[in-house]
């Protein structure tokens, strides 16, 4: 009997192992190409010791080129993984979005830029609704995540490899944006307002997966928050960084779930007390009985000032695909300078338009449910916080979102990227035709004027 139990235990363990590794078994990735020399490696371009070179990687007013080379077998593994998760390419989205907690697989590939090679870079597709929608529509212009030392264990030659000081980068496919400049402009505006936000830049992408370089289209390169944003825009990157996603990310009373506040730093520390403190103070009864005490306690755990400034920018420019409509697309960072949770915007390709899913909120949040979205509703209902918000609303239209300044920026960026946007190929574009691009730029020009009028009426 004892031997029977032992055999059964081993069989169950093997079944669990096979089940847990099924994703890896479905997509066979081998590492039989370990013999190579990193001949293009220099400290300035490849080493971890180099400071991030923003002037090189995130240069404004230019369109740069990136090339990826992925073996035919590994490219097929990426496609097979997508098929396993989301069905056949081009099968249509009639069934809605698939529920999955799995990211697409990383494979090693080569990255070329400006005559130099980066070796065995971790490459994978990225995104959620935009990824699934593109795939189901049969569009292979998919967003990518790049991690330059993802495979350093398999390839010791690339230990701590960086791209001009950057470990991780995202290449966004500008899904839902026929102008292809909204992600870039929104990032510019947030940073011009003095808020922490990712740098962005325009790149064309070419991918060789066995038949030579193919033009995948015009992309926006985006700095990663858990890489250089917290390292360069704060005094330290040692604080807790969270990427909320799920019901708890609404901060509605009673919804806290630590699993919905994914840690991007300090992952081994099982401590979410800073988030729990924010929940507790936000919903304390002093909010209605003693508002001065409530503000004091809230200001002690949450950077309310930067949040109100973010809220003003986000609402003036109109960005619906984030907090207030969606329980994702933002980060919270516990800033070591003041131990305050600080709001960081993320994923702005749906900004600068009225929007979907109920659309962007009015400047006075008249359609917002405070109980569902208390970080907005409760702060706006408080006269002290509302006065700060109103001040920032005025500053936004007078400064970083000034109509004449932004219209000039739209024209400049539009002229810059038009040749690359309108030359995208069928199966690798979201444009119906070249006129779709120019119509989108024209709509942006009108939008900024409309928003200035909306602010004037509100104030």
C-alpha cells in the first residue's frame, strides 16, 4: 500500500508539472545558438554602467528605425502562442475578448539600430484589448515588449545588456489612432505639466522572420515605468511600484485585493500596507464629519497635489481609457522622498478625443459615480481640493495644452510622420486609406480648440 501511495504521489506530481508547463510545451523554444561574440558591444551603447541616453533613444522631431531579426522557428512559436491564447489570426472578434493572465511568450532575437547589433534580446507581443483586437482582425502590426537581458541566463555574453542605458522598452502600434501621434503628444503634455510620465518617440519597425526585412509600420517607442521612469524622475527607484488592474483598482469601498495591485518592485516583500492605508483614509468617516482632518490624513499617505494636477491634465485633454472609466492604465509609486503614493499615467493612445465606453468625463465630473470612483469623486466634492483642481485646469490650457502651441505641434508631428504612416501595408495597418491619416490630424486640430472653449465655460 505504501509503495502504491508513493507511485501515485509521483504520478500526480508529474501531472501537475506537465500541466503547469503546458504553455512552454506548446511552444518549443530551444537555445542551441550560444556560440557568438558581442562584437558591437561598447559601454556607452550596451552596458548597464551607462546612464540612460534620452537624447539618443527618445529624440523629438525625427523618425528613427529599428530592425528585429527572429528565426523562422521562434517567430512561428510566437504565432502559435498567440493562436493558443486568442484563436486563429484574422478569425474576427465576435466572441469578445479572451480572459487570460498569461503574457505572450518571450523569444530571443536580434535588434539592430544605427548600424549596431543588440544580441538575444527578449522580444514578445504585448497589450490587452489592442493586442487581441489587432490579432482577431488579421493585422500583424502588433505591439512589442523588448527586454535586453531577458535571456542572460541562457546567453552569459549579454549579462546586463542595455540599449543606451535602457533595460526595457515598449513599441506601441498606435492601435485606434489614425493620426499615430496621440501617445506621443499626451506624454509630452503630462511631462510639460511637471508630472512623472514616460518618454516617447517615433520609430519605424522592420522585422525579418526568415524572408528578409518586412515593414511592420510606424510605432511609438515608450519608456517603461518600472525601468527608467522611476529611476530618473524620482530620487530613488527603491519604493513600491504598483500596476493596478481589476475591481480593487477603482478604490471603491471594500474592494481592496492585493492580487489586483501587482508589484513591479519589491516583489518579494508581502506588504501592501501603503495601499491599504490609502483605502482606509479615503473611506474614513471624517471625510464628512471633519474634512480638515480627512485632508490632513489623506495628504499623509497620498500625493493629492500631483493627483489633482494629473486629473486636470487628463480631463482637459480627454483620456477615457483610464481611472474613472477603466480599472487599469495607471501606476502608483510610493515615492521614497516623501513616502506618498504618487500617480503615474500610462497608455495614452486613446487620449485627445471624446472617447468610448461612455466617453471622457466632463470637467465637473457630473456623470461620475463617487462611490465607484472615489479618488475622483471624493476629492472633487471637497471644496479645498476642488479649488486646487480648478487652478490646475486653468494652468493646463494656458500652458502645456495651449491651443496655438498644440496646433503647431500637431502640424509638425503630422508632417513628420505622414510618409511613414501612409506607406504602411495591407495587413500591417489600421488605416483604411491615406486620407484617414489626414482626417485624424484635422480632428485633433479642432479638438484642442473645443477643449479650450470647454474650459472657459467650466471656469
